[in-house]
C-alpha cells in the first residue's frame, strides 16, 4: 500500500499554501497546516499573542497539537505537513512519534526563495476569510477580484502581512527553521525547490523529486 508522508517547508511567503493544495490532491493525502490549526484557537490569549507578533508558538505546545492530529483516521494513508516541523526539536519529536507507528517521513520539499521576493509576495497576498485559500494579486490572482475561487467568500489581507511583522518572521525563520535543511539533508530525503518560478513549475519540481526518489511500482504509470 502506498503511503506518502510529506513535509513542506520554506520561508513565509514561499508559496507553501498554494503548493500544498496541489500536492494533497495529486497524491490523495490530507493537508495538515499547522498555521490553520493554530488560528483555529484564536480565542486563546496565549496563542494569539504569538500570531500577532510573528513569533513561533512554543515547541511543546505545537508538538502536542500536531501529534494529536496525526492520530486521526484521515492520516493513516499519508499526510502533508505544512508549517511543521519548524525547529530541530520538533523534527526529532516527529521522527520519534512516527517510529512508534512504524512510519517515517517519505520526502521533504524545501521551497527556496529570496527575502526580497518574499516581501513582495506577502504584501500582495490575500487569503479567504472562510476556507483559507491563498492568492497573490499579481502572481496568482483570483478569477473574480476580491473573492475566493474555491468557496466564493471575500478575500482579506492577513493582519500579520505587514512590513514589521514580515521582517520579524523572517528573522525567526533564519534563526530557528533554516537548520532543518541540514537535518533533512543528512537523512537524504530533502528536495530543494526553486520557488522563484511559476506555480506550475514549482509543482513540477516537487513531482519530479517524488518520481526520482520514492519508488512505488505502478503509481506513476
């Protein structure tokens, strides 16, 4: 039985949300966005302060949220983690958890993009107020201006998509998350994806990495 256990990561604004939808559909696995899981607890004053400031949620809190989610029925045949792990500790905890289930990470997709491009993208990003669909008013605009292609609800600009918070998020990323590149390189399961190209070309790189590195007879025809 095929089982794809994927991780998608990269700096804020790299296009992870857009690619996650395509990956989830193509490989028929559940998309688990830790950002969405955290935002669902927006009424919690402890978590909300991290969202507003751009700081990472403490490891022990986010690990508990994710591990609980991975035990649900829809994750048994595979999953795509988007936004987790973000630190070496989180990665180690994930490996330990999966080992207990006789599973492992199949592949890690690292979308690489410059900070200058990130800033441009995030300031032009719009998200759906209902389903979380993500668009860019320049690179990936909705079919109808101001409204989501997926559910038709109004698009908004996230409160944390402002210059000061973006800079803070990038600083946090460089310090705490980027070391994951080396961690997964040592495991031999990471694919470095050029995020500066079109959406279709980004996914083509991801698909090619899976084809070349995960051997599942007959899956790709």
